[in-house]
C-alpha cells in the first residue's frame, strides 16, 4: 500500500544493480516473463509477468496510464497487447477532442472514441476523457465562424452535454478545460475567452457536472507542475473555482519534460500539497521525458530519463492526493514529440520495438518497493 513504507525501511535495494529483463522475446508474445536480477540482499524478490506495471502500480495504490491513438490500436497487435498488459488507465490522445469528433455543427462521429472506450472496458481499464474545452484542435466550422456570446455558449454547452452524456458511467474523469492559462500566467487569449469571456471555464465545469454528476472533473495544463508564474496562476484559478463552489475535483499536471531540465521533486511536491489543501486531487496526465537535447551517450540519457520517471512516481506515491501517472503514448515511435519538434527522440517507457526501457524498470521497482 501507498502508506506502507515498512518494506522500504527493512530492505535496502541497490537500485543501480537492480534491473528487469524480459526472459522471452518481448515483441508482444503473451508468454512474456519478467524477472528481477542483481538484487542485493533480497534474493527471493521477483517480478513476474503477473506483476506488470499496472499490477505493480495498483499494489502501490496507484494507477498506471497511457494515452492511446486509434491507428495503432486498430492496426498493431503488439501495441494492443502491451497496452492491455501494462496500463490500467487510458486517455484518448486525440479521439475525444472537439475537432476530431465534429465535422459540422451538430454532427458527431464517435467511431474512434467508441472503439477506444470499448478496448478500455474489455481490458478493465479506467478512462480519463481528454479534452472538452481547448483552444487547439477545434472544428473548422467553429474556428471559422462568427459567434455571439450566446451562440458560443450554446455551442460549448451542447458539445459538453453531447460528449459527456454519451460516455456517462464509462469515462471516470475528464480534462474539462485544457491549457487555459498562458505561459505568462494570464488567461489565454482563446476563441472561448474572446466569445464568452472568462466565465467559460466555470460554465464548462458546471455543464460537465450536470451531464455526468459522478465524473471527476479536472483542469489540465503544462509547465505548471512546479512553483512559478504559471502554476501560481493555475492555483489561483482553481482556488477561485473552489470558492465559487464550481464542481472541480482536481488538476492535471501534464509533465512534458526533458533530461535537460528535469523537474524538481521538491517543487512538484509543494505544488501538489497546496492543491491538496484546496481539497483537490492531482493526476500526472501526459508524462514524457525528452532525451534529444543532451549530448551524452544514449545509455546515460536513458538512465537520466529513468530517474526522472522514478522521481515523479515517488512524488506522487508520497502525496495522498496523487494516485495516477499517465505517459503520453505507449512506445517511442508513437510519441507526438519527434513529429512536433521535427527531430528524433525517445521520451516514453517502451522503445520502437516495444522493448521496455530503463524508465520502465525504474517505475516497476518504485511501485514494487511501495507495495
Ligand atoms: O486526424 C487528422 C487526419 O485526418 C489527417 O490526415 C492528419 C494529417 O496530418 O492529421 C490528423 O490530425 C492530427 C491529430 O493529431 C490526430 O492524429 C493533427 O494533424 C495533429 O496535429 C494532432 O496532434 C496532436 C496534438 O495534441 C494536437 O491535437 C498530438 O497527436 C497529441 O499528442 C497532442 O497532445 C497534446 C494534448 O492534447 C494536450 N497537451 C499537449 C499534448 C502535446 O501537444
């Protein structure tokens, strides 16, 4: 359990020598086994295949999530196998965004999102819906239209009700509003702010709650994990929402980070702690760790990356209000990072052959030690 640190106190692992190897070929066969080797003073400790990352996370009181793309879900059997085996939280990476769902006003195509939801249900996974209100990935019909405040409110309300109602009881939590704060710590100048005004944020939460009163509702943002201008602004925003009794249950820390600028565990902890005092949960919603910027040998870069994943897992494990860590993609070749930055990178837990990387091992160890 999360609170049980006795295991840690009595057994001193040398993490440097602890590694997980896959005994059989790891490219998706279902008879994979993992085994811990090089354990100091604790020879009986073993992680078997029944203790996949999702099982280890669960026994430590956490959920292990990933984002999911529809193309590999449909076309790549190994992707499906790793996804179902290793993760128990699933976030549709794009399929539930307004722009993906709605090609014309009032028209919705739920085929991709439905398929992802069905996969999650068949594999006993929770779904974190992403995202109801964002300034990006909007339908052209909306982006290019001229809307009065009343019309924009009607569109937003209809969108939220249509999507949240459809997945009521299936989607456990939602990123209701995504990235509404600018890097300067002000409200982002978006089409929502321009047409509706700052109230669009609380309206969105209230409508989402009305559409599914049981869903847990989150504000989600990047570069707001540590203490600084942006996270102070996020804090102030959610504090005001709480004061107004707006139904918000938590804050998502995206955690797109890199080995060049690793997040400070202390600062992330302090930020999680102040949100706890507001009665809010925190989820690590989109974690990836870029290694490209650094000139060190690849093995060193992967070790540094592993350490960052481990540190963030530890921060979350220690916080009573943080119970879930999601990576933004299953394997490196499906990450948004190389495409977006136009250069190679390897920010996730599995490589392009679905081999587990040191970051996978580090997370396994961390969860194992916090059983
Ligand atoms: O669906 C169209 C397809 O019809 C078309 O043929 C193709 C041509 O490029 O584009 C497809 O849309 C792409 C979409 O992903 C779905 O694949 C967009 O071009 C592409 O820009 C879009 O990128 C996504 C991005 O959000 C914008 O929505 C990334 O995959 C996704 O990883 C990224 O995720 C965001 C989170 O939602 C919020 N936080 C930051 C994170 C990273 O940017």
